[in-house]
């Protein structure tokens, strides 16, 4: 249950009823349709919630905002509601103050929903796919994959907690130019093993990592020199397959170690095997969005994007400055481009598997591809503008002791996911990478392993462990946590106690916002704030030695906080230790 939304909804209803009563007796004019907007003010000293309805409706009512507010407060019926009072502030704000019923209902909701507290229904009935990581299988996964992995996985969890049916997918690029380059790289290293490194030139655009040397050595140990005289096409196909069969299981193992499990690993090659790529191109042609030029098949990308931008309100002058260009779908040699297979893949997502919404987690370097792909999906008649969303994530910078960390033990160029997990606990990796996607992040390796309050994941986990230890110690003394309906909420009268209840009430709302904005880092920020609120409560409000009723309500507050911390950490894929 979202108790914050419940309070807002109740204010809307109370205000509408007060206006109806005032209109009925002629104190205010009838027929004013101004919506009631409700907010939580930054300073709650004068009220917990506020509405600007009187300011917004005053002109239509031909009265000053304060006069409207005065009339409405006289008609407001708060009996049985969550509020004990409503006051006029400033030029005409209506400020509402929460009463004991709301605080009691928050604890009751946490108690009743337990490990499901925070779940919402806003996306119920919606089928979502989140495609993320989708790393090139020609080498080890790197830092960008590490960030994209946790962002995609936690976003999927947030959407699931918001009621959606969620499908996690990894797109395996096992076709196209990069696979041919992969095969040529293995081939060159294989020849070097047999003929000597100086005797065979390595492709300048090849993959230079040590992992390629290891794959070539493994291939040689299986096949010896038998592939020296094999047909080039077969040699490349077999070497690519050998490399992929070695790399993909490693990727799966690394991701499982990272706490990520996909519902499906979708192979690009399956689109060619099934004929889905030419079928998608034929559909675009039938719909009039392709043309042939210089032996190649082109998509009318510029035309599609121009029309989409016009619908968004952009002028011809603004569009002309973008220098829009068309895209090749099939080259003159008959081979389809990566863009063609990407279009076919998204036709599969929407047209064949019926996802209502598809979210792709991409690196920021793919920014220029976003509108093109959305336009192509539009051209297929699948409404890419509204159904396809792309989350672009910025780069990661690793630092230690204030200095950048660049080198990898394996490749000599980049930090791989496996390298990172060898040095940093999975909990810390998942926490630190779950930052706001559109901001560049600095991953401090030293901070990630610190065991003090400066490390946010340690700080939150410590709060959970502290509560577990407290509850156990008191249980050993015979003080069990009561049910929510057995505590007297009026005994939780201090500022720290009330603030803690408000913080607990905020959890469902943070999940809703995280799903709305495709930003699961809302959960990180919330958990740090909740942990801080609990520590302030614990330091200010004694439990042991207090009166029985006070002990009961404070134990309940601590236990409710433990549950919410555990649920939030679970969304992030971070453990909730009971001892630290």
C-alpha cells in the first residue's frame, strides 16, 4: 500500500467535498473544474501535505485565494480521515497535518505486506522486456557491461515491483562483421603458434587481447595443425564457433556471479536462420520505406525521422540543421547490415512476442542510433515512438587513492567484469553501479571496500544488522515484537519516531518513481536516507528500560525498518546481513 498516495488522494477527496458543499450553499460558484494538486512541502513544520487548489481556482471563482481557503476550511470534514487539522498559509495554501490513524496504518501496511511491502499495481497487465548488457561475445565483459548489467537488472526488479510482467534478455551478436573479425583474429594467432609469431602478420583491426591467444591455443590443442589447409570459409566458421562456445559460458558464469540471470539469451544468428531479417526488409519495402541505389537496399531514415520530428513540433529549419541521412539495410554484395538485423530483432520483440514496452540499456555512444531505430520500428507499424524506450548510460571511471585505474590483468587495455569481481564484493559492485544512468560515474575502489559510514552500502547493511542484533537481544530477554494492531501509536510521539514512520511510508512511492523515470538509483538514495533516519531514532529513543507500551511501539518501528531495508536491498540484488 502506498500510504503517501493514499494521503494525497484523501486530500483531493476532502477538498472536492468541501468545494461541493460551499458551492451548494452559494458560498462559492459552481462548475469550477480546477484539479486539486497535492505536494509534500520541504518544510513540514506547518503541515505534512499542502495543496495549491485555492490559488489555482481563485480566478475562476472570482475571489482571492485566501477567501477561497477560508471558505473551504470551514466546510472541511476531517472526522475519520488521516488528518487532524487544516490551516491556511501564505497567499492561500491549505496545509494538512497527519494524525495517529495514518501513522498506525503505515505500520499496519508494513506488518501485513511484509516481504511484499512496497509492491504496487501501477503497471499490472503490462508486458515489459528489458534488454541489457548484450556484450559483444568476442571477448571478456568490461566495465560498461558491469554498469549496464546492474542497471538493467535493478530496473527489471523495480518494474516487477510496480506490477509489470518483466522479461530480462541478453542479445548475443553472433553474426556479422565483428564475428568475422573474431575468427580472423583467432586464425592469425593459430597460424602464429604453428609458423612463429614473426611469420604471420596479425590483422591491424583484430582483437589483440590475451584471451584471443588463449582461444587459439585451445583450438590448436584440440585440432593440431589440421586446419592449416581447411577451406577459409569453413575455418573461419569453425573458429568463430569454437570461440563463441568458449566465451558465452564464461559470460553466463560471470553474470551469475554478479547476481544476474537472464530469461533468454537471444542469438542474432537465429534471425538469419529463421529468415526474419529479409522478411522485415520485405515488410518495409511493402510499406514504401525503402529504395534501391547502387545495388544496395536503403531505408528512408531521413524521411521517417523528419515526419516524427514534425509531430514533435520541430520546424523544418530545425530539422534541416540535423543533416539527416538514410541507412543501408542490404549492401551491394547481398549482406545485410547490423541495422537490418536490429530492426528484425525489434519486430520480433513487438510483433511476434507481443511486448507492450521494450527498454534497451545502451552506452551513451549509441545516442545517434536511438531515433533511427525508433523510426524504423514506426515504419514497421509497431509504434516505436511510444513502445520502445532507450536508457543511455554514461561512462565509468575507476579510481583508487584519487588516481585513475586503467589496466586489466588479462587484456592490458580495459578492466573486465571478472577482474572487478575478484577485487570488489558483489554487493558493493551492484550498489555503486546502480547510479543515475545519464550521469558519468566515478567508481572509487577504495571506498567500495571500506567498512565505515562513508561507504553507503556498508552504512545501509549495518543499519539492517544493527536492528537484527537489537531484536534478537530483546527477544532473548522476553521482549517479542508485537503485531501492529497491538501497539499504541500515540506513544510514538517524538519527532524522530514520526519521521521514521514517514520514511517507511515513502518506500512504495520511491519504487513508483524509479519505475516511472527508469532510474533504480532512487532505491539507493532512499535506503541511505532510511538508514540515517533509523540511526537518529535509535540514538534519541531508548527502548530497553522504558514503559511497556513505549517498548512495544519502538520495537515495532525497528522491526518495520528492518523489513523495509531488507526489501529495498533485495530489489538492488544486495544482501541484507544479520550480523556485521
